[in-house]
């Protein structure tokens, strides 16, 4: 979205919002995780690993530990101050790395490493070295590999940042959420702006190329005025990338979120106003809207990938690593191979026990059909480019998009009438500025599994706004 998008008819957006604020997947995978089943167990993952090609891999490690619980959080995390747990975790992760490596047919290398969590900087400098050493011994790094990490500024110390830089990490992502003290208190995450700014300053001084901030809109007590002050602080610091997530009120996953219902949780209109305020401020400050909830400086690789139409989306968010197979380690980690997804056991004990039994800790997964692969590509085009070109579909799948997906295109007609999407007679579709903001709604029309999920009625997804 360019700066012309500032012309969005906001009154119209508010008028149609009620039709599009309902729950929907974020499409970091297709099919989405609730579709995956336990019929895909470790034996099938082992067979798929034996089929991994020679191309370099993207490696994700989930470090689940945190010092205290942020009340908005629906991630898989273990709140602990017990030093024995990370030690045990590192031993088991090394076992998992070896087991996965041994099941691959060739000498695999890595083009991307991402440490996520939880809080990876819950680990000491020595433990970070140990983990990274185990990874790169098994999966030697390609020249120029992208190394990134998520950190919590409240627990991250200079020695850790120093160590990460020494290991070659270039990208650092900081959980911020909101700088407003009242919001911070309500979400049980008090993090003074000064502390975050100092960590950014240190990271830049040590040579990190890119700093990302994670922000959340829709938290208790947020409104346009309070968030405007947060945006002032963010824009003064100028991170290279910004992720602005919609708060996911998913009490069936994160029971502690029920406490928020006593507070003032902003309604969908307020959330849309806060989101739009942030979009306008970021665009005016020169950031590029990457998609859904991500912004980047124009010179950033994500912005370049978007311009070159090579942007991709996986469960880590938007990525430049098109077509790269992802292998995940640690509890709840997800692997995304060429034709399958596999997710590890979520609980630490179950993950450890499964590794001891089989060397692999797969809890569930999904083998992609040809139809899944087509729809995944369509949904990725919409989520990443805000556009699907019928010619590209024909070149890739030798089919006629308008004919193959006639019911889906008919289902999009009301969205076209509401100004979310423009469609050509050959089926080519382009999200408008409003459609980019509510993009899940466009992608949902191509999700073959969603109808059944909605019929069963079990809550599975957060609201689109
Ligand atoms: S938001 Fe981050 S630091 Fe807070 S509990 Fe969740 S994973 Fe841990």
C-alpha cells in the first residue's frame, strides 16, 4: 500500500466493518493448524524428512521459557526461574537436532536461523552458544545466512546481545506491545520506553542490521490518543521493521485473558481507528506496508521482496525465503516441508518423552494434496501481494483461474460491492486499501476447510479486527 492509500474512505470502512470483524485465520499456513491431525505422526514426518531436497533450509527453534506471564499472551511458554529447566531443554534440543539431521538423505545446510519463543534471551550467553553450536554443527550455514532472534528487553542483557552478534546474528526483534504505562500495567508487562530504547541503541552500536518492534492494538485501555503517544515513541526510535498485531482474544487457549473482560477492551470500531491511525503514521513516516500487520523501511529486504513479488508468508510471519523448507525444533515448533506440515508436542514433558522414545516429537501434521497446494499459493498471493493474477495461475497450474474457482469468485462479489476487492472478468483480483486491512476476509473465500470449521462452531481463530 502506498501513501495514496491515505485516501481511504474511513466512514465507509466503519459502515461495513460489522460484516468483516468476525474470526478468521491469519494464514501463516494453509491448511491452518486446526485442520492438522494426529494421523500425521512421527513416522510420517520421518518419511518426509527422508525426502528433503538439497536446497538450504530455514531453521526455527522455539525456546519456551519466560520469567513472568504477560496476560495477553497466547504463545506456548513456560513461566519459570528454575535454572535446571533450560539445561534439560538444551540437552533434549541437541538430541532433536541430531535425530532430524540423521533422517535427511544429504548433507543439509541452512540459509536462515530464527530463535523464537517464549524468550530466547532467557538463555545465558553460554547456553545461547551451546544451542547455536548444536544447530550449525548439524546444519552448516550458507554464506550470508539470515540469523534472527526475538528478545524481551526486560530480561536481555548486554552480554547476551554481544554474544548473539559474535555468533553472526543480524536481526533482532523486540516485544514492545505498547509504551503506555496504564496499558502495560493491565497486560502485566511493565517495560519502560527508556529500557527498550537503550537496547535498540546497544544493538545498533554492536552492528545489528535490523531492529523489529512487535506492537499490539486492541489491548485494554488503548484508544487513539493513548496509542498516538506510543507511535510517537516508536517513530522516534525508527525500527527498521514494525509488526502491528491485532490482539487475539482467544480465552480457550489463554485462560488468563479472561481477566481483561473486566477492563475496558476496545471494541472493533476503536480497534479499526487505532489501526488506521498507525497505518497513516507509518506510511507518512516513510514505511512501506508489507501486508496484514507488517511495515518496513523501503530499503529493507521485506520491502524489496514485496516489490519483486517474491515475498512469502509462513508461521514466522512474512519472509523473503521463497520456497525454502522450514524445520522446527523445540516444544510446539512447526516444520513446513515441501508437501507437509508437522507440529511438535506442545508441553515440555510430552516433547521430551517423545524425543526419548522416537527421536522425533511430532504431535500432529498434514500432508498437502494437489488442491491444498493450489489454494495455498492463491492464499499466499492474496496475503503477500494483495493481488492474484489469473495469468500467473495459468502459468503455474495450467488452468483457468476464473473457471476453476468460479464459486469462490462469486463468494467475493459482496466484498467487491463493499469495496474490499476489484475483480477482472478473467478472475484477476486486487485488494483495495480497505481490502488490505481486512485481507483475511479475502483469503477466507479460498479456504476449503473453513466452512466445516464454522459449521462445527468450536472457536478456533481470533477476530479479523
Ligand atoms: S509475550 Fe513473550 S515474554 Fe510475555 S509471556 Fe508471552 S512469550 Fe513470554
